[in-house]
C-alpha cells in the first residue's frame, strides 16, 4: 500500500518523464509484494510475531522477500554499469549535460546557481561520480554491514530527491524511495530464519521416526 501511494499520488505534480521506468518498477515490485502481503496471517503489520511458524506460506513469503531484494540490487547495479559504458560518465562530465539539458535539466529558478557551480570541472566530476558510487553501494548494500546501511539508504534518498528537484521526475523518484524503504526495511533475520528452516527440511531424511517412534520408511520397505 505504501509503495502504491508513493507511486500514484505524485503524478499530479510531476511532469511526464517520457519513459515507463517508474511504472515498470512499481509493477514488478508490487507483483513481488503480493505473496508477502496475502500470506501474512497477522491482523496488521504493526503486530509483531513472537514465533515464526515455518510452513509453505512462510517459505513462499521468504522467497519473495529474497527475490525482491535481489531485484532491487540488480536494478541499481545495471544502472551503474550501464552508465560506465558511456564516455561522459567515465570522464566525469555527464552531470553537466544532464543538468543543463533543455528538456530534462534544472528549472529556471535554480538554473543560474547550478550553471555557476558547473563552471568548475571538479564540481561536475564530483556530482557525476557521486551518482555512480551511490548506485553501486545501493546495489551491494546487502553485502555491507548492517550498521552502515542507514548511510547508504540516506544517500539513495538524497539522490532521488535531487532527481525530483532538478529533473522533475517526481513519480519515478518517489517510487524508488518507496522501493528503498522496503529494500532496507526488511530485516535480515526473517529471511535467514526462513532459509534456515527450508534447508533443515531438505536435509531431514524421509525415514526419520515420527512421534510414535515408528519409522515410516522402514515400514514401507518391510510391507
């Protein structure tokens, strides 16, 4: 619900981006959220579970959570690597062209200030490489110690906020901020617990004794 509100509501204020990127991201993420929401047996999400029951629905939810996080990581990794294939991003000048773009560039009320700052090559290179580094760290955030993820999340929010302010892509920016909120808000312990339970069941031999002490596998062989 939060993702949908962030994705749909700002369409009133944002100018069209010319792409379907925000809608595609929202559609894919919402699809992955369906099993997570429908298989959640709580009254509402504020209710905390004291014990997690490992069943088929729990495994599906855990798998969906894992796929969701991998999908978000792939989005940012692809964004970073694709930019590195463009000469202007590699030499640190891409920010100048995007900010001064007549169609997607900065609005008039801040164009003069930014134009003054962009006269310095060190500022242009700094902004360009900050975008690349932010996207890269967002992609590998799951591999980073949990203590430092809050800083990566903050950098991602700042990046998309600036994209909204400078380029006017409000729908896309708020969609990605909603995605990042879920991406960083999912506790590792829940996914790991489900994964551990699934592995334990896979390792459980089919001939293990039941509650009455009988071995089903051996009984089947003897009969």
